[in-house]
């Protein structure tokens, strides 16, 4: 199974590394990072990045596609959108994490379909024709979308189950010791304190510009 | 706060990207990837890697150190061990994820101390003088160790709480939508089916060589 992990400028690192770690050690899986050009693609923080070893055009028939989110969803990488439109016709699974769903929607893949994305970007997803569902992982036929950033781990474990059976998925889960124990219960807007949700929404509305984040942070600090 | 994220050949990508994503967007945190040399450091799969932007010697006084696990713990990077021994004297927090604890132990930091690591490597940790504790995150003074691979997310959220308060930690958790919902309950040896634990132990005993993994996989497939 060829699994194409898509990179584009300002992608979010954990969005794609979660699925990578779940999928890469399963024998038979051939994982490849693809982007419009080969070489280093810088993440949304500007502090890190990953290397694409193939150009999009070099991978015309992937079995599985995973599109991460990022902070670039107001300026989509058009080459990625075109490639997604083409390859989706023959994939076994087309998937996204976080605002990667914006890419799927822009490619016409989510038209009228239930899907999820980062909670703070649901309006944008709906503007592009999808029906937002507030679930961690949404499966509709061969299209699987996952919620914000860290949800790619949950999504990829389901992919392994579909592709290789539950035994393999459990083996991977145990291998990466995925027995999560978040120290706080603030991982979704339904659970986080209302004040924190408002602050996060304010910070994220402007796509987490440094200034917006700093303002939010000052609020949080003065409230602590 | 300068936060040094350590890279060495055959590190595990998710081990360090989990803490990176939690720590990097918090204003005031200056996150830097360090290794014995600048440039790309290849991960344990050989399919990916991260770029070190500084050499260990260029970062002599980090406030926080995070050491990821990897498959190289039978051949430690001696320059990392020496550097850890030096910088630990002045850090505010010295932390590890997964078999990163083997590095801390080799540097003498865990002598007689409670600590955790990947469940399959606890004997190795104890051989090096630490007292293994089967908990997800173990805090003893300024030393924080976390269990296998994915546990770095939980550990880093606690670090943010210690450094910036609970409001900031909740804001980060909501930002990365860390509301984990593993589709199976096989994330620790205490929870996974006994057969899966045995298979994983067999595969991991030989440090996940390709052959060992293939054998385990065939067992799982034939059992499914």
C-alpha cells in the first residue's frame, strides 16, 4: 500500500507526524512524503519542517492520502488541490487531519458530505460545501476526516484496522504506548472552560498571528 | 525560556514532535532542535527526520531539555550523554520521552531515582540505576520522564503548566484539540490483549528489526 503524506508550506507538524508514526512501521505500508517540490517544507511555526522525497506528480496513484492541517488555509497550495482532485478518483482511502479538510473541500471531495476539521475552522469548512460534524473522526465511504492536530493518531489507528485488521492496529497502539492521560480536560470546546474557549477562538480567528497569540497569552497570564 | 529538543540518529519522530507542538506556540518559549552536528538527523524508520539548527555545544545553558526515545539505545550517542551531564546542572527541567530516559540514565541523572520509559525497555532502564515506575509521566524534582512515544504530549502539557500556569496549558490543549479517543484500549501492557503484548514484546526485543516485525505481523495476520 502506497501512503502519500502531503506537505505544503505552513503545515502543522504533529498533524502529519501522528499518522506517520502509526502507519510507517506496519510492514507492507510504503509511506512517502510528497509536496509540490522535493526538499524541505517549513511548518507553520517556522521552527521545523519535513523533507518531501517526491513531487506530487511522481505519485499519481497512491492507495492512501493523508492531508495535514496548517495555517495556510486562506492561501491554498493550488498544486495540492489539483493533485487531490486527480488522485482521489483511484485512492482506497482519502483522509485529512485538522484543516487538511479545507484542502479536501477545495478539491470538491467533501461536497455535501459529513466531515470534521479543527473546531475553530468549522465555518470555513461549511462555506466550502461540507457538513461539519463535531466528532473526532468522521468516516463516510472512503473519505475519513479527523478533528484538530492530535486527532490524526486516532484516525490513523482506524486506518490500520481497515487496512490490516484490529490485531495489527492494537499492536501499533501498544508499540507507541498510546494510552493517553491528558492532565487537564480542555481538549475540545465542549469540555474546556468557557473563558479558555473564548481566548482560543480570539487567537485562532486571526490564524494564530504572533500578535493575536501574545494578546491571548497576556489575558491568560493575568487571569491565572 | 530556551527549550532544547535533542536529536540523534534513529530517534523516534513522534517522541519529539509531540512536545514540540505543545511547547512551540507558547510565547516566551524559544524552541531549538540540537544535535551533535547541524543539519538533517534521520529518524528510526529511515523515512523521515528533522533538522537540527544548532550543535550541542552551541546550547550550553538550556532552561529545559527534552530527550526523545529511539531505536539507538544500545549504541548511545556519546556526545549527547556528555552534553546532558553538563547541562543538567543548570536546567530548570530535564525531561525525556520513551527511551530518552536511557540517555538520562547513562548521563547519571536517574541514579536511584523513580523514572519511566517505554514499557518494553524497563529492564534496560533499571540496569542503568533508575527505579522503573509504570506510570505515564513521572516527576521527581526537576526530572520528568514519560512513557512510550505518544506520552510526550501529556508530559509537555504538564511542563507548560509548571512554566506558564494551568490556563496556558489548557489553551494549548484546546489549540491542538487534544481530546484523545483511541479506537481500541490496547495502549499499555496492562490493557492490551495478552497475545498482542507477547507479540509486541517479541518484536521489540530485537529493537524492531524489520525481520522481527515481519514475523510478528505474520502471527497477527494469521490470528485475525
